[in-house]
C-alpha cells in the first residue's frame, strides 16, 4: 500500500512539474515575442517542392562497402518499438538542424524539391497581440489537465504587456455555457450533448468526400468515482484519429436503473439521423452506427440480456452453462445467434426484456462486437506504449501491458519458465490473436486463427480444469468471426474509449457540479479538426548527423517519421523487415539526389523460433543472429514491417509490429 501511495504521489508531482514548466515556457515565449518582432518560426522549415505522390520507388539494393556498424555485437541490439504509416506524402527535413529545409510531394518517388525561402512580411503590434491571444487559446485547449484559476492568473499577467488580452478563461474561450442537464425520474442526472452538436463542430468536408457518409462507433461504460457513478456515452468518428467525443453523461449514486430513461434522447436522435441523415449546409449525407463497443457488463445492461455469469450468457451461441464452482461453458458446438434469432427470442432464458436500441433497427448481435480489450487482454489473458515490467507485478498489469505480453514479449518470457505443454497451449492463443490483429494475415490465415482459438478453449479444460472455461474463455471461439467484417481486433476494441474515460475523470476537479464541470471543459476544448486516420501526409527527416563513412554523398539523418510510423537509428526503433525477407538493423537515413535511402545491415541467419502450432516464420517471427558487416541500401518500398528485437541467449527474436504493415502499404 505504501509503495502504491508513493507512486501516486510521484506521478502527481511529475504532472505538476510538467505543467509548471509548460507555463514558464509559454511565458518566456510570449515575452520574447513582445521584445522582438520575429518571423513565424517552427522547428521544421518546409520549403515547397514539386507536387508528387507517395514515397515508394523501385527497390535498389546497393553495396555500400564493409565497415563497422552501429552495433558491435548482437547483445547491443535489444529494445522495443512502436510505429505506423501514411498515404500521399511530402518530405520535410528538419530545419532546426541546418540552415534550410526541404519539402517533397512525391509521385511514385521520394523526390526532394529545391530549397526556397519566402520573405515574411513584418508583423505589427496589433497582429502580434492577436497572435498571442490565439496561441494562448490553442495552448489552453490542448489535451491535459489545466486549472482554470491558474489560467486566469496567467491571463492577468499577460494583460500587462498585451492590453487586449482577455482577463478570464470564459472570455478567452467565448463559449456558450448553456447545457441540457436534467433530473431523471428513476434517480440521477443526465447531461445530453448529442451527436449532431459534436458533428456540427467538426469540419467534415474532407471526411464526407472520402467516405460519402458519416460513420460512428458508440461506446458506453461505467466510470466509478468516490460514492457516485458516471456513465458516459461516447462517440468516435470511424476512419479518423480524433479522440472520442461526449454524447451524454449520466451521474448518480448507482448505475442507471432504467435504460428507457437513460437512452431515450440517444434513441430519438439516432432515429432522426437514420431517417433524415446529417445535413451540412446544402448537403445531406447518410448517417451510420457501425458498432456499439461495450464490455460484457455494459452489454448485458444495454441489450437487456442475462449477465455473463448466467446459464445462457454467451452472446454468440445458444450454449447452456454448467456449474463448476463458477459458471462454465464447455460445449463448443451449439447453434449460433443472429440478429433474427435475437429478435425472435429463440432462447428466452438469454433475455431479460426489450432494449431501447431495438426500436431503431440495431443489430443486437452483429453490431455488438466482443471487445478484445476486456475479453482477451483483461479476461482470458491477464500503437506498445509501456515498457516490459517485472512478472512480479503481472496481476496488476494494465491492458496495454497484457496485450504486449500476449503478442510479443510472452513468446520469449514464458519459454523455459513454464511447463512445455502449457507454453504450447499459450502459443495457440498467441498465434490466433496475432493473426486476428493483422488484416493481411487474417486475409490468408483466417481459418488457422479460428482453429487455434478453438483448440485453445477445448484444451483449456484438460490443462487447467473445467472451471477455467468461463464466459471470457468460451467467447474466444467466436472471436474470429468478429473480424469477418473487415476490422482487426484493435479496430473493434474499447482502448480508444477507455483512454477518453481517463481524460473525463481527470477533468473533474471536485465533487461539486460534476456534470457542469464536464460540460464546460468539453466545450472549451472543442476543435473542428478532423484527422483522417494516421496515414502520413508528409515524411519528416530529423536529427541530422555527420556522414558516418565515406562513399555516400548527401545529407544524413537519424530519424524518419511518416504518420505514426517512426524509424530511428538506435536500439529501440532501428529494425525492419524487407519485402525480400531480410531482417535489417538501420544504420543511417540518407537524403541523396532528391531521394531517401535506408542504410542498414541484415542478419545472415534466420530460423523459426517455434514450430507449434505453425512455424513462426509463417507469420513473420524469426530467431535471428550473425549480423553482417556489409551495409545495404533500401528504399521505402523495400520495407515490409517495422520489427521488435528481443534478446534470447546469443540470438534475437524478431517480431513484426503488426500495424506497420498496413501503414507502409499506404506509402506505395
């Protein structure tokens, strides 16, 4: 308990220090703007070049000669990685590291345009003051916790230098603070913002042009606080990297007891949107709800079905449970449920009543996916944003840590640590979930994924006893069918909604008028920006370095970023697999003759790390060794995946980072 309290105090101290540093940094920046009239400066100085398409060209493998590489031995290579990728691209060099930068918009090649410097007109005092006001407003709207009293204090301090600076945050944001908050007859209060209000605040022109319709996912989950419960209803614009937006929030001493009251306004708005569509100016486009993403407890409440501990709890088949000190589901061959069988109440013991969502034609089976975050990572197995932690804290691991352990670290950590039969049993789950987490693998190995998960569940009763096959474990046999809609497990997971719930909780400063606090912070931090996926609109080369060896002219960099994909010279982010099968350690990133080259050294020995249930090489996982001294040159089109290297004795285990395959395909 003392250690937990110590960690909590440490985290709060770190957050407080970071906030103070940001405020000091902003004040210094504004003071410098007041004392000197500088041109608009950024860390990356873009210079317009030739408009072209994505960075991908004919592969050129070039022998750059022998020499010492970045790593003297295999033991220097361990690290962890995370990345993503992009689409129509331009290339930007880091202007903070040299006197000029270059931008490229490519057409089949990663070509760098010529340098150009545009003359910036002088900025007068009024423009400078307005810029400062706008900058403070944008800074205050960034994600994170910011005390409004501290913001008011900052505004008062700045008003000495900038007389037109607003003196309070309400004047700064210029928001409408009239909110629809009502008391529910069954108890509790509800703030309903609505779907339309969120969509109208967004600039959806590019989104509608791309998709020709508005598609959202809706997430509903409970958020327990001290003595009260919050139940936010969140929406996410499918196909974007936007954070989920708040549709409504219920607050009460208990969970909502009457779904008709809780969902009444949501159902009414959905009915209207489904019938009339969403109107933007003179354009009306169709509105679609793709999924309702909920955990098992929330699904049983919203769908009005039996809970996950009931005899007929399975949401995908009509199996009846057997009691072995807990409710278990051992039969794997019962008839499957469908939207029609749900409407017809073919298994009456599965239902407790009628869900309000049935009134708007919701697919009560097909539109409620089994959430892998709760089902797999926090259930059957208890973009990589956490480093590996000691197994001593395994029971307290977060879902992201459990996901990493299942997909990546576990194949090395558990080998030799647990019984060989149990390790093989774990590999069934690992291979099945790994395939389901990748669109490219699922397209060719979907049947294998279904077979592996079915074998995992059927063997579980013999390995761990029949009491192990509870609701979460049984549901794994139905998980593969969830991906038949064309989505990976991560796209259907509740991770994005759980992250938003965390920010909702951090918004609350006290127990007084909590819905009003949420509503005010929500309207203050609203933005009209729509971020279409994480596909790259440009490629950034940064961390310029000296030429590491002779024979290669041009500029040299340590870091390449395209969308959420990042490759960097070094231990953590410097390994990738090539389309020809090479596993390469990145040595240098070169910009030469208007083209980008990745220079690295490949492992000469590649073996399967495991042979059961399939050879690991079939899904791109290898045991690698013998790093060659010959430096080879690759183009971006050569890159197949970013990889994660884990030390294992005198070798390394190389595991492709799943989402980077789809990301890199967008660069072609």
